């Protein structure tokens, strides 16, 4: 019976870890595809962890003024049309 050297055991252990990692990736992908086939479009937990946090966008005072002016203009037009329809 031949004895394995420590080097051979180390190499086999590293290979085993590598194959287990690949197996995990494949299993994750299989679950993702099965979920899509069932009509579920859920992301895997690992994919959720990679998402960047949502950053709230802040409008400048000038942009707020432009938006407010445009909205006032739309409402004035709406009121004008409503008054014209009421008179008819």
C-alpha cells in the first residue's frame, strides 16, 4: 500500500475546495433558472448583497422653481379649459 505525501493531500484538499465552490455557483444558477421558469423573478441573496445603496437625489433651488412654475402653468391651463367647458 503506497502512502500519500502531505503535498498530495494538500493538493487534493485545494482541488476539493475549488470544486465545491464551482458546485455552489452552479447550484445557485440552477435555482435562479428554476425560479424564472416558475415565474418568480427573485434575485439570489448573493446578488442582493452586491447592489449599491440608493442615493437620494437633491434638487437645486433653481430646479425647484422651474418645476413649480411649470406646474402652475399647467394648472392655470387646466382651470382655463375647465372654465371654458363650464360656459359652453
